[in-house]
C-alpha cells in the first residue's frame, strides 16, 4: 500500500472513531511556537502537545519558540525548515493575520497548510495594582484628554488587543490613529512592562494575566466578550458603554508541501487530541472557549477573518 493511501485510510478511521491509538503512537511531532515563552501561543502549543501524547497519537512532541514580528520570524523559519514534513505543526491565530496585514512579511500563512482552529479567547484589559486609574472609565477619560498619554501594552502590532484598543478609541470619539500602542514580542515581556508601570494599561488573554489578577498585582477592568465570562468577575466593555467585542482565536497549521492525505492524517491527530482529558483540563484552566474547526470550513473562516481584520485596521489607520 502506498504511504498516501495508508495515511488516507488512517484519517478515515480516525474520523469514524475506529482508529487504534497504536496506529499513531510512533509519531514524533515538531511544534513551532512563533512567540516567546509565557504567552498565549506558547500555552496553546504546549497544551496541544500534552493532549497529543495523552490521546496516544504521538510518542513525543518537541517545541521551538521563535518570537518576533507577530509570529512572522517563526513563520519564516517554519516555512523554510519544514517543507514536506507531515509531523510538523505551527501555532498561529488572529494575531498572526494582523501582523501579516501590517508587516507584509516575505512569507505568508497562506503558503502553509491549514489544519485546525482550536480555541477562542477574549482579551482582558488590566492595570497595575498601583495605578492611579481604577476603572476603564478612568482610562477613557484620560484618553479623551490626551490620547498619547495612555500607553496601551500588548502583543505585536496588529494583535487583537491592539485592534481592541483602536476600536475603544473609535467608540468613545477619539482618533484611533492617535493611540499610543506599545507592542511586545511575548506575554512575558508584556506582563513585566505592566507590573513595572512602563505601560498604562495592558491587554491579553485572561490566562496570561490570571495569576497576577488573582494575587492582586493587576486589576482587571474589562473583557472584550459580548457577555461576562463564566467564572471571571470582570465587566465587559459593552457593560461600560463601549460598543466593542472581539475574540482572539488560535489554531495550528502544517508544513508547506504536504499531501492532502498527510493533511487529513495530521488533522485527525489534532481532532483526537482535542477529545483528550488533558485538552479538556487545559480549556478549563485557561478559560479558553473550544472552537474546533477543520477542513474547508477552516480555510473559509481564515479567508473571511483576514478580510475583516484588514477592513477594521484600515478604518483605524493601522494600515
């Protein structure tokens, strides 16, 4: 039997729930995380790696972190080093699309192989505990007085928290092109800047700030969800009269140049991983909303989101 035919058969069995774990157990997955340790992509990649092992579809998972330029540096390295590798995965998401729109890197995510959307996480905006501001209203009042005096800290330029900050400005009548946004290459850097008072307000996924919020080192002032998130006592922007709602989805892509059968097989592995106890535990621990999407539906979703993000960023003067 040809390898492609064998892989296609395995994928079909997996989709039907009839695939023995042993059939995949020898896979050695290489996971590219195009961000520094400590951020949302890092957490997603490592949680997926654990889930792949827990589900019995991979014997080992190795990780490589390569941060910078909204994932563009890691993206380029993954593209050049992993061509045709059916066991290679790269974490990506809305942030990478925004970075591609603003940075126009030489390698685009469209040159890779879509595998799956995994989760959606809403952003939370926080203040350091010693900030003179106490609420989002305080931040907005200062933003109206002097837009440049409010430093927004978050992920790379074009990240969802950057877009959210621009949308907040637009919603309250401030020129979005005047916001003072400070990008960081990873969640660890952004956290340090917030705790050190080097930015006025920080934004990221709740999981990245959770321990600091719970310990009292950060004060959460708003979430970007349409409704309050279960288990998180933080008001939405909409509750506070700011008509902004935006989610940050994350997923994985495969290497360029793999066959359709290899894509199907890799997708089946990821789907099976999302059914594991380890993945369920990661969703609960990090307050991630499951948002699994694969195949043509995922392809179409990325295309639509790319267009929507570009339109928003153009209106905000970010492109």
